[in-house]
C-alpha cells in the first residue's frame, strides 16, 4: 500500500452546495474528505444571488413547476427527472431552515410572515425563495458551519484534483471502478493520491472557458475534463448558458446582475433608451435566458453597441435598497445608482447545462464514482436551464447521491494499492508566459467562434485552433512539473474540445445552441453524447 495515500471512506471533490450537502449526509456513515481547490466558500454556489425555485405558494403546483422546467428545456428535459427533483425541493428547504437558514419573509394584511417569493424568467408563478440578494452565500455559510462542526468531515482547502484513479488504469484485478484521485497540494507543492470507497464529483462549472463570465476563477471545468479522461460519457456540452445581464464596467470582474431584478420589473433597453425585448418574445424582459441573451447579442451587434441597459429606475430607492441591498451597494461602488441610472449590462458565460452523464442519485457509468451539481448532466435542464433551478438541483441531487452511496459503499470498501505519482524527466518551467498565452488563446477562440451565435465555419475554425493548442499543452504537460495554472489550462482546453465537438454534432438550433446556418429546430430532440476510450492520469 502506498504510504503517502490518504484514505477516507468517502471523497468529495468540490465544496459547493452539492458537495457539502452530500458530505453532511455521508458523514452519518463514515469519514468524509471534502477537497476544495481554493477556499471552501469560493464556488459558483456562493455567488448565486437570485434564489432557489421551490413550490411554496398555495396557488402554485408541482405540475406547474415541472411544466415550466420542461418548456424551458426545449424537448431534452427528462420528465421523470424533473418531477423527482421538483417534488423533493420542499423537504430539502425545510432541512436547511432547521440548520438555521432564514429565507426572506414579508408581512401583508391577512398573511403574516409569509415567504417573499420572487419571479424570474420562464416561471409562471412566484416561487423563488431568497435570502436578500445573497441567497447562495447564505446557504453556503450555513452548510460550511455545519460541516466544520461534524467530527466525520474534514475540509481540505488548496487541494486541486489532477485526475481520477481507476482500477483499470492501475491494472488492479476485477471490475473497473474509481478508487480516488491524485491531488496537487498547492500549499506544500506535493502530489499524492487520496483513496476512498466512493468518490463524489461535485466540482461545479466551467465558465472560465470564456473570457467573459459570471463565474469565479475556479470554474475551469475540472470535473468534466477529469471524467472525460477517465472514459465517462459526456452529454450536451453545447448548451452553455450565457447570463443576459452582467455589469459592464472595466473594474467589475464577473459581477452578475441577478435575474430577480427583471423579476421585479426591470426592462432591457438599448443605449438610446428604446425597449426591445417584446420584439423577440411576448414575455418581454421576463423571457428565458437563452432568448434574452440572444436578443441582447443581436441588438449590440446590429448597432455596434458595447452594452445595453437594464432599467429599474421606476422603482423607489427605498424598495431597491430593501430588496437588493448588496446589489444596490455594489452598483454604487461602480458609480451606478439603480434608482436613478439604468445599469449597463452584457451577456456572459454563466452555467453549463451539459456534463457527466449521471442519474439524480449521482450514479455514473464508472462504479465508485458519483456526480452531482453543475458538473453532472441528469436530464433536469435539457437544452436550457430554468432560472433558480440550479441551487434546487444541487440540494436534491447532493442529498440523493449520499443516500445511494450509503446503500452500496461497503461493496467498494476494499484496499487498493495506488502507485506514486510519476514526474519522470519533467523539470520546473521557466516559461509561465506560454501557459498564460495559451490560456488566453483558448478563451478568445471560444468567445469568438463558440459564443451565443454559432456557424459551421466558426466551429470548424475553433476545432482546428483548439486541437493545435491541446497538442501544445499535452507536450508542455509532459515536459514540465505540474502547477495549478497548467492543470487549469489543460482542463479548459479539454472542455473547449468537448463543447466544440458537441456543437458540431447538433445541426439545428435548440435552446442555448443557436446555429445561424441551421436556424430551425429539428422535429425530434436528441442528446449529443461523447464517449471516447479512457486514458490515464498522465494522458
């Protein structure tokens, strides 16, 4: 047995909402290591402003939420998956409230202390619970506090996963299964394996594949890339959701203007002050994100404008300060008073609806490996995600994943000898500029050729460029010692390849994937799946 191996019953890669939800449930059954690439709170979940969709209002129904979700999915949502997730929402919300989370409530005549429910694009009812305008932060704070209290949970920060370890790759007898992962300890500058009976991939999103994104810097698609290299099927990667409204300001890095602002009556206008959304959709500024992002993109390109406006100046300052206290303050820091000034906004990469093929309970094609949250493709979102369904998915699927693992993990609880990480003839690099250059080239190619509107020619150009870059990166990866920057570059290049290949397969326009050469939607909705032969941690 490798003496450098750290052994746990359960390994959770990612410290977002899905990962921590799974960890808290798994801790009832054994030891859990939660590996976080940076600080535990630095994840997409933390930055979710709007809220979590859940059927609460008596006039709302589960059936209505299901239908809204399926309508938004453009024929690729799985009805049984959608219903299972939507029906499970209230129980998970109640559990969070028992932990101490307080959702916003309001007092109205005859209805004291009821939930203050928001409405967002694509929803037919007010059903979005929120904690001010920092819902994700509030949820994460509660879960991190609970995790730190639990004796069976260890949170390791600055621990970056490099590759999954499978018995097939290390030539261990028996069926191929996941037995852990290799990690780079960024503080100690050491690489070592962590083994576990079951591994949960909850590594989040991939927004940093694009130069303009609402995601934090950690969102480099690590989980999807690792799963692909381990031979797992990857589904519907062409469906990258661009959030319509990120603040346009030179100092505002990745600053999202919540969809809840549109839910409270904000209207999109061009820079001349003309409303335009009703030209594209009868729902106006409450249209779904795919429609809204394309409309903004069209208006900007038509006029050569660098941004459009989101105007909520018809609401009072008192209302805006109460409903969006953090957002209001943040906009003021950038010189924008929401009550007096329209907010300059642009679309930015926000959420991946595709990912590792998984069930609601996290089960994947590789025994011992489970996936939940944004990294997974369960059939909930299809070709487009309904607003505020992502936190719901993370809670429900994180919980369901842990319940499934609790039933089966003992059959995987067998010691496996894992080889040391081999650096071979690799040396320290003195050419960091090469990594930075390739990083920028991957992201620029994705923005220019695989953005909101695509064409066959643009995709062909992107494929050629990304292929060449991946060859350079592979050579660099073999010649030099591993760093976190190099690992992230490798991952965004792999994810870019997956997005492009998936987009090239889909000769139609559906949901988040709009092809100018193929503007019509095919009669039959079909998933795109990429399933290459597995490699190993050094490929």
